């Protein structure tokens, strides 16, 4: 499969630009093969809400803010 353009969208508080860059690098370096989303709340405020890549790379269907996925808790 040919390398697809890197697509990253969303909002990120400027204090966390390094996180946004790391998220983008996951796609640029091929560590994320399709798509992903990432959000962080700090003191009840959403400070990072990013998504990128493809919901289905074979059809080039972009990952969007409302793309559904299977979720596992990472806060235990």
C-alpha cells in the first residue's frame, strides 16, 4: 500500500504543542498504521483533542472528530 498523506486535525492548547507534534510523528514515522484520536482534560478543561489518519486507509476514508472505535480504559 502506498504511503498516504499525514492528516492531523483538532485542537490543542499551546502549552501542549509538544504532545501535538508527538501525535503527528506517530503517523509520519509509520508507527500508527491507520487512525487514532487522543483527548486530555486538565482540571475539567479539555486541553487536547486530536485525531488523525484514516478510519479506513484502503478507501482513504479520513478519521474525523466523531469516528467510532473500540475503547479500553487506561485509567485503572
